C-alpha cells in the first residue's frame, strides 16, 4: 500500500513538473534572448521576451494564444497544432484574437494591408518578408519592441526580432490588416 502511494506521489510530482515546464516554454531566436531563461506568469514571461515592462503586456488574449501555439512545428499548408505554416498561423491568430479575417496566402495578405512604417507598428500588425527571391513569401505578427511571432520553417512557432540582421535583410512590408478582407482558400 505504502509503495503504491509513494509511486502515485512520484508520478504526480513528475507530471506536474512536465506540465509547468511546458506552460513556461518560450521559444525565440532573437539575439538578445538566446540562452536567457524565461519563467514566471504569462505576463512576466512575455514582458521578459519582448524586453518591456510587465504592465505593457495588456492583451492577455494575444499572449495566451501565442503561448498555446509556441513550438508547434512548421508544416506546409498546416492550420492545426500538429503543424502550421506562416500564413495559416497568421490567419488563425488574426481571427481568434482580433476578429479580423485575412486571406490565407501571405502574398494576398500583403496586398490587403494598410501599409505602415516600422516605427508606427502596433501589436497585431503584419510583417512580411521576401525569402528565396519570392515577394511576400513569409508573414509574421508584430508584437512589441521589434519582436514578432511567426511559424518558422526550421523552428516552428517562435518569437524573432525584426531588427535581427538576418530577418531585416528580407523584411519587405508591414501594415495593419484591413477589416474588410475576405478569407480565401489556398496555400
């Protein structure tokens, strides 16, 4: 009897450690955050990740959504937690968090934004990149302090820094989604 209670206690401790580690994961390739442990509440973690004050993390719905998707692997044409591509992730986030329908394809999204300068970007705005010589082939969602969330082909859903030289050389457009765009199929 004691042995089974002890095993159950160990099992509960291990499973709670796994759950708490999973909920505390924060994936980023931003240079200023590499190898920096990030822990705490949702607001504490994202404030640290974005290098802002905790009170600036005021859109809890956005950060809960990101937290739920963090680390989901990249999958071409994917739109679920088994795998998602950049435009699929953007489509889902914009609809669930901001109640805005955007086209399913990154290039069509880029054609349907109210363009903005970098210094005018706000949470929820879209950022576009030209990878492999293809115009608007990648999209992410701007957060704060030059950080954006996106579905990376190599790392899955991750937070990156727009000013990172690697991303910045491919950065091509930014803007806020127009509310009147219709969701379309594809990609």
